[in-house]
């Protein structure tokens, strides 16, 4: 789940969106983009099985390299894979850890 302002800098959103898509594709997850007014940063959340949204990345209003965003999100997904409420991530932990 990606949250950004509807007037967000498209270059930043494109970089974060591309990194999120890479992570989602490798983990067989879906992505969703939602616009929110008055957001200065781009936020990425993992939506768990129970519908709860867990923050996994924020760009803090700065431009980051796609590779840095990708690794930050992958690392957070690896950490989440150890939480008992996210058993679906546990099955792909080896894949996450191998490329993190």
C-alpha cells in the first residue's frame, strides 16, 4: 500500500513505486496506490491478513535511489516475517533473507 499526496513529486513517487513493485513481485504480493491530501512524504505500508496496515517505509520528503528504497522495504519485510501474525511471510523468509 503506497500513500502519497495527489500533488506529489512524480519522480519520487515513480522511484518508490518501482521499488515497491519489485518487492511485491518477488514476494507474490499486490500493490495499491492511494492519494491523501496534505502528505509531504510517501509512505509504504504492508497490509496484513487481518487488514492491519504496518508502516514499512517513509521517504521523509527526500529523493532516494530506487535501490536504497528497495533494500529498506525488503529488510522490513524480512523483520515482519518473524512476527507470529504474519505467517504468510514466514513461508517466503528464505527468499527475503537471501536477497536482503
